C-alpha cells in the first residue's frame, strides 16, 4: 500500500501526509526513508482530511467519499 498511496503523490520529501482513500476522517504518513506507510491516524473530531491543504480541517460540506 506504501507504493500505491505514497509514490503517486507529489514531492520527494522524506516524510509527508496523504489522505486515506477509504475514509476522509483519517490520513497516512508516508516515510520514504524507511519505505513505510504509517497510520491511519484519525483527524480531530469535527475535521476531515483536506487534499488541497494536505491537513485536517473543518469541513465546509459533509465528507462524500467516506466508505
């Protein structure tokens, strides 16, 4: 799953965050130095993962892709 989520995302930073494709209330941490996907980690209550901001933020509308 590391390669599927982490390698398709922008940048070659040693560590960065990506949204959970199955649950917009959580995210993963991509750790390139160890080739690991860490998580998922839940967003704080009342927030969802914002792919534009690349962080958890208060939702302006309900999460649509939550499975």
